[in-house]
């Protein structure tokens, strides 16, 4: 079956760094997406990885290891506005996204 | 640019009634999707459309139908609502289905009593 695993909740301190992990098992693989979703709002795109390695985009970076079926999202210099859920999604062989349940990130001052 | 709009924002519906959730995009995207999001679960695909005139079933299509008469609109219909269809429904679109970023509408919160 297809499965995406990510922690349910994480807590971090303002100004710190946090890493949110995601493991995936999908029928085929056409890339790994990360989305941010604030409470009561729509998911918004953060990053896309299809090749192994680290993609950096400002304070956010995303890493992929296809051989391990593993990705992480790294958030640096945390701000209170980063309090949100972070959704990991793998695109399968049919180009459909399989979604994790999301990681709720709580930022404390 | 409005992007994707959904209507209504929220709705309370009696079980057994029918309802159509509306979705319109102005980005001229070929592909459109309907998801439902329930607490503790990932987004689940209900139906999708790769291009105008075609539709396909996702992971949880039962009880829902869609149509894609043109590029911009992708309505989702519940023919006879049941309480298990209480959820937040998101419409999304992408330029194409091949590894393209999906952009989401603001969602419709539906409660079926």
C-alpha cells in the first residue's frame, strides 16, 4: 500500500531551527512536495524535490533521499508566523499526490 | 489574479439533500482536483480532471460526482449527503498533471446533519 509518515506535532522555540521528517512508500515516485497550512486556511506550496539532495529556499530547505524513501523540511530562524501544519506529499506513478496527515508545528517565544 | 475560488465558504446540510460545491480557476490550468481533509488524516483525492471534458476517480469517489465542461470550472456534487461526508473540501489546480505544483482554493467547510 501507499503510506506517508510524519510526526503529528512538534514544538520549537522562536529563532531556533527545526527539522520535520517524512518517510514515504508509494507506487512509483515522481517527486516529493512540502506544503504549509495555517489553521483554517488552504495548503500553500513550499518545495518540490525529485532528485536526491538539498534544495534551499531562504529560511526553508528540503532534502530528499530516494533510496531511503525519506525527506525532511528544515526551517531556520523560526518566527511565530511559522506556526502551522506542514504537509508532506509524494507523487506516485499515476502523478497523483499521496498526502501525509501533516505535522503541526508550535512555535514558542 | 483571483487564482482559485470556491463557494460556498461553509454550509450545513441535512442528510439526504443534494449539494454542489463550486470551484473556479482563472489560471488556465489544465488539471483540477477535489480533495477532502479530515482531522488526523491526509488530504484524500475524490475526483480529478486532467483536461476539460475528462474526469477520473480518486481514492474516495463514492457518493460524489464531478463534471468539467470547460477549463475554468470543476463543480463537485453530493447527490444524497450522509454525515460521513462532513469535511473540509479543497479544490486545487495545476498547469498539468506531470509533477506540477498544485494550487489550492480556500476550501468549503461542509457539515451534514
